[in-house]
C-alpha cells in the first residue's frame, strides 16, 4: 500500500530524527519513480527533511528556503498528502508555524508529522521497533554525528558520479 522507502522515511523522521537519512531514502526512491518531476510529493517530503536538518543546525536561511519550497509543493499536491496518510490541514498548519519559528530564529524542537492513517502509523511503529528506535523520541541535539551528519559522510560515489557526468558532457561537445 505504501512504498517501503516512505515507511523508512517516516521511521527515521519520528524515530531517530535522522533527517539526513530521510533525505537519502526518499531521494533514491524519487530518482527511481519520478526523477524528472521537481514538484513531486517526494521532493516536498525530501525538502521538509532538509529543512528540519538545517533548522536543527541553526541554519535558519537554509531551513527557511527549503521549507518554503516544500510548502509550495504540498499546496499543489494536497490529494497526494491524503493518499500518503497525512492530515493535509494539520500538516499545513504545523509547517506554517515552523516557518514562523524559523523566520524568528526560534531554536529547533522535534515535531511529528500528522499521520491520520492508523494502518500506516502501526507500520511505522513496527518499523521503529525493528530498527531499535523509539517512535516519537526527541532529537538528540548533543549527537554531532546526527546533527552534522553531512560532515561525516563518504562522498566518494557523489564525486565519481559528478566526474563521469562532466566527462560525458565534455565528450559530447
């Protein structure tokens, strides 16, 4: 019913608050299913995770830009939000409130997405248990590996992919 990558996204969003992992999981799914669509619901969710990552790091400019983009996508994809088991009205209210916090540089606090499908909620909670996570746990802002994860990742694949793309473009010139 729901893509496993979406369940993983929600598991990390509400379990360990690993927004970087949320981004990674859904980006791979989006690339496989809808990669040319920059207005995809998946992009909106990816941007929401990125905004949360930036907010937690007190990067208010990055958090604001990505949350605004996410909100624009959600405004045009309201039916998709419902299909994905989210309460579109509560989500909109919650994210507008977060945007206000970001604009006034209020310190990050964990928040939950308003899941209205009880089946989805139970799937996510079971996924948390199997991952050794606690559903609804607050973000550990003292964990530098979580808060600043982008600084510790291995970028070898990304660098190689960009290099190959550059070589292909040069070869076609």
